[in-house]
C-alpha cells in the first residue's frame, strides 16, 4: 500500500510540473489517503504482534 501512495505522489509531482493542477490535486489526495491507511494498518499489525507474544 505504501508503494501505491508513493506512485500517486510521483504522478502528482509530474502532473504539477506539466501544469495539470486538477490531476495533481487529486493524485495528492489519493496518496494522502493511502498513506494514512498504511500507517493505521502498520500500527494495528505491530500491536497485534505485541499482544500475541
């Protein structure tokens, strides 16, 4: 999931360089959402690993 967040961030940067503001804003929004989901799942996985021991 982190991979997809980075991909959308790169797409947003490329779109911003070429002047596509709407596409860049959408890609940044998607990247932010994916990054937050990744962080939540990573923390949940870490906590579950601690609880099982």
